[in-house]
């Protein structure tokens, strides 16, 4: 029985408009284990293009620690539409373990609709093909 859920902290430093350093840390407060560390550097070209290069290290997966390098790219087509892609490579296996391709669009002035196709393989956490559809209220 765990008394508390995980504690997340995010640190983001942006020394210039076009570059950002980010770190996410997840700590289990029941035993003070450092369960996840995600770090990355992102580059922005104006308002349209953003690319992040990073590393995701997770220690609470049964049987193995997950260490992945990833690239997350997003391109704004216009004021209402954005496309993106995410690729993760397992550092130990040297294989592509996750691919995500997504399209985000605005519905009216308040709602955001996201379609994503996800393929995971060679991972001990998740495998298979997924289709994801989400609707979010972004402004009132």
C-alpha cells in the first residue's frame, strides 16, 4: 500500500527565444526513489517549427530500466492546424521502439482536436498499434 502518488517537477530554462532546456523528474515519495528523468533541448524556428532532442530514463518498469533517446518535431501549418512526429530509440537495443504521428486542429475558438497514430515495438512496457483521438478545452 502506497500512501502518496508520485511527485513531478519540471525545470525549463530558455536563454534565448529559439532554444529551451527542459528537465522532468518523477520521484516516488513513499521510498524517495528517482523513478523517471527526462531531459531535452528544443530549438524553435519562428512560430511554425519546433524540434526537441532528448533522453527518457525510467527505473520503475518491472524487469528492466528504460533508457530512450527521442526526437519530437512539430510544425504549424496555419493558425488552426499543427502536425507532429515523435520517434524514440531504445539506447540498449539500438532499435526504434516508438513512433507517433499526429495532427492537431482547432474546433471553433475553444476546442482542440488531436488525432494520433502510435506504433510501439521492442519495448518491455508497451507494444502494438494505437489510434488516439482527444478533445481538449483550450480556452473559454
